[in-house]
C-alpha cells in the first residue's frame, strides 16, 4: 500500500489512491474496494445485473468490487447512501427506473436528486415487463384481457412488488392508456406478487421478464403482451402492447450505474468503457439473456438523457394513478 504525503492536495490524494482505475493493469494502491450498492434485497434483477458486471470490473480495474445490498424505501435508502458518499470512484449505485425516475414523484422528502446528486456512468440493461395471467384465466389474448377488465371495473385485481414499484407504475400506465380500472394489490417483493397470480388469488401482474419467464415456459402463466417497443427474443410469439392497439406504448424497466456528483470525468469515462466491455462479453450476454435482459452499452451522456426524459414522464403516471409510497 503506497503512503501519500499529508501535504498533497485532496485532488492529488484521490488521483494517487485510484490510479488503478485510471491506468489499466496497475494493482490497487489504496487497498480499498469499490462498493457497488444495490438498493434492493439480493435476488432481484438489479442484484443479478450488478453481480454480472461486478467480477468483470474487478479484473479490468485490478480492484475488488463488492456488491452491497442496502434495501429500503423503494431503493431510496441505498441511493441516498451513495449520493452522500465521497466522489472518488469507490462508491457506485446500480440504479434503475424506480430509484432514478419514479421515486422523485412518490417520496416528497427524497434524500437525493437523481439529476443533481449523481453523475451517470453507464446504462447497463433494460428489462421488458411482461403482462401475465394464470393459465386458468379466461383471457387468452391481450385484447380479451382489456375487454374483460372494462366489463368488470374494479372487480379484477393486479399485483406488484410494492407501491411505487416498476410493476405498479407499468400497470398504472397500461390502465391509463387502455382506459380500464383494476384494483392494485401490493406485496413486499416481486416473488410473492407472482406467486399469488399463479395461485389465482390475483388476476394479473405486469412485471419484469426474469420473474415470470420460468412460469411462462412451464405453462403455469400465460403471457399476453410485453412492454417493449419490439418483441423480445425470449418470447418471440408474444406481441407488444404497442402493436396490440396502443401505439407508442413502451414501459421497460431499465438499469444503470451512477456515481456521486463530482466524481472526476476520467473515472467516469474509464468505468463506462469497462462496463460496456463487460456487457459485450459472451458469458455476461448469456446471463443477461437468461434473465430476459437486453444489454444497452452507450455513453454516460446518453444514459443521463434517458434519466432526464423519464422523470417527468413517470411523474404524470404517478399523479394520474394516485400512486403513493408504502
């Protein structure tokens, strides 16, 4: 471990401590790992994506990358923790549509500002949502599902992993566009919300592909539509909502890495390059495909533009659906 004279400026200390990020192949001098914070419990899509790219970053940077799960308040606790961290490249957030675009409309006293508290690093992936019903549902197609909901306003139910979750706002967006009403049943997590659709206690859910693909393949759930602009490779026979009569409908979950505001541009550039390289590696691509995730390598600027576009868009949906936090 290199010793840095106390007289060096803070900027010089940061540069010396984190030269492994700036210079490929140099071993870490600080001895401190990089924290990649996942603001949710282990096992979800955010966690899976972080653990897919984490080991690749460790090798590329010559520095240990630790995945740290810090769940709570719809991802806000973990995001706030990262927002308050030193902008030295050692603390990163695996953010997603909820933490970076939806939460500002739901939590009036959010501990961070998605646009001011962070600098975008890399857009990692998008995960299409899939509208599913149980195999015993009378709705065999998306159109039949919408008609059924319209004929029985308030009698049908849909589940999500919690108030303000991606599944919740996606379904609210569908209700808004298709003009029908169903009752929301929030759960503490995606898994139980899917389990009760399987069991018939809830009529439908519109959640990320990873949570429902195994049940669709086993025949226990019926996929009616996907939220992406185009059909997805994992479910090529399932139409999009857009092609089913609602042009322009798109409501994928998306995920990406951000760092605390003030993180040096050189670190951001290097991290972006290494994450994009990781996404191009065959084993990572295969892992993402298994999860129904589509890699989205691009620039930090493009990812920042996505976040800026999504915040007002989902604020309208939250307001129209009167979405509240737990």
